[in-house]
C-alpha cells in the first residue's frame, strides 16, 4: 500500500494537520516514534494561547499566532477540549520596562492583535490584587487564553482517526529513500511505509528527519524549560496569565492558572545539547521560585505537587520553518515550531493542508468528514443526576480509581478504547487525569496498571509507564 501523505510526528502540529487532511479524500497516515501522541513539546509546555503581540511583524510566527488565537475557541468547542479565554498581562516593574510594554503594544497593533490596552498600576492591581506592589503597569491582551496542550493533541488525533486517518505508533523513522515519485520511510525495526508526500512535524527531531533527504536547512537549538505545578488550593491566586517583560531567551517566568484549576509557574530557558534531556535541576527550580515571587509575592513552591521540564526546538532563524523543501517539493517542512506553536497550530495545520492539496491538485473533499468530537464523560464535572444516570448505564462509572481527581474506572476504560487510545499509564494519565492529583498516582497507579492489562488483554508485566523501556513490573510479586 502507498499512502498519499505521511505525517512524521504526532505532536500538536502533526495531529492537527492530520485532522485537516481528513477533510479530503486522501490516504493519510500519522507516524509516531513513541507509544503515544503528545510525547514531546506538546505534553510539556505552558498551555498558553498567546495573543500575538510578541512575534516580529511580518514573520510566520506573527501571522499564524494571531490567526491561531482567533481559531482556537471554535477548534476547542468542536473537539470538546477545555479552553478558557482568561487574557494575559505583561507586567512592568520600572519606567524602563513600561517602554518595553509600549513597544509590545505597538507590535501587537501592527500584527493585528485585537483588544490590547496598556494599564497603569491602579488599573492593574484592581484586576489582579495579588500582584506585587512594585508593579508599574502592564499590557493587557484580552484575546489570550489557556488550553491543555496534550488534550488538544489527543482530541485532534482521535478526530482524525475517526475520519479515516491511520495512526502508527512506535515507528521511529531512521531512513528515507525516494524513487519514481514515492518515498519509502524505514523504521529502526526495519518496517517500511510508502508515501507520495511527507510532512515533517517531528519537533525536536525535525532537523534529523530533514537530513534524511539531504536537506540541511533545518537548524535547531534545544531549549529546556522547567516548571512547577501547584496545588488547586492556590489555583485562583491570579485569574490571568502573568508574564514579565520578555528577554532574548523567551517570555520569562510566568504565573498562570491552568484549565484544570492548578497554578503553573515557570519556565526557565536553558540551551542544552541532548534532545531528550527533560530532567529538572535544583538551579532551574530555584530560578522559578526566585522570579515567580517577583510577580506574585504569595506564590510558594511549598504548594507544588510536581515539577517537570520540556524541550522546545528553537530555530536558528528565529521563525517557523514551513513549506516545501528545496531538495524535494514533495517533502513539506513543519519545523522549528516553538512558542507560540501551540497557539499557531490550527492555522499552521490549515496552511500545510492548503500547500499539500494545491500541490496534488484536484483533491475531492471528504463528504463524510465530521469535525465534531463528542465530549468524554468527566465524572468530576457531572451533576448528581448525570452521575446516577451514568452509573446506572455502566457500573464502572461508580468505581473511583483516582481519589485526588475523582476519576472512575469507566473513564479509564473509555480512554483505552478511544480512537488512538491509551496504551500505557502516562497515556491514561493525560487522557483522564488519573495520577495528576496531589499524590501523583501513589494510590491509583497500581489499579491503572491492572485495568490496562485487562482491557488490552496482555500480561501485567507488559504494561509500561510511557512505552518501550519503561516497564513497571518485571516479576510476580506477593
């Protein structure tokens, strides 16, 4: 079999592009090196939907950020993904930084960002009373929001698969050949996929994938960002995403609510040489503690329930790399998608699909495409009447597995049986939040392992935390 299109990388860009291509009569496959979607930057970032005032005017970042921000609310409604239009603030602590705020305002106006305004100290403190008394003012972006990045990726993949896109896990592309108009992708295990077009959405590894066809144009620097997630007890400390004035390394340490009710602080910005180095460091976490209290003096890492880090693929040219490769026009680059990549994803996916459809020519639309993903049942958000009805229909909804987040066995089974469903403990965690509470899976982890083994029809020893090499059990226990 030869596919029309193969998308390499099941992060948010790859997943949303797969969904866009499902709108057409194309044989499309989404190829992922790991055991699940959203295993790279798409599972470890701030989840901020940026307004678009930070990007350089005329850049791809500016273009797709503003459009993506505009598209995001409807995309999330269609995919039943939690989204909040909470707005963002860039806070200044001096007259000099207020000049930076004014520059960002002017840039935002040039980029076409709606609902921007500059606030003085009194206006700012009225909106966010828990901010430091040392603030001078801020830039308010009312169009900004927050979303869960991995939920958006999962939902996009599910919707794509429901509309005919194939999803192939554990296919690490380490060879690409081209003959007579057809690419052959070869995996590390020797498996092959034949395809007429390739979309390179491999994130941190997109430069490696590009080099497999002899294209050296993708130059990336790995930039690690560390975070704390704080308990829901302090999730309402601020209502908007609070940025400090940006530097050349990024947007700085933020303080932000999450769509799930926690508080997020971070990230740091450190260039690293190892692409898989998602470790946290004492120095990085100390930096977060020091700079987050500058914005909000009552922020305390004592309320942290976990810390994590993510890697973003910073392009040397400081802009997204999107479009046909100069080496082979059937190879489409979607590389260097760092912040505001999550915000830009709907617009980038739409653009890539347009490039591809125009290149192929005369591609009929998929008349059966349904872009609506039915919302999953969330026991913790249901009314008492809804809970009773769900339990009457399926008693598994009456068994709480994760006490911290009130996640039921029924929800975990749904996550496993979903299109492109969970195959490991972290996959269940991302889809249901089982294990994301204060105890971080200390009570529910073993039950999740048992449910996975039962539903997948495999040995409990075969269940992993996040795929190959992360087995949880090796021998029978007492």
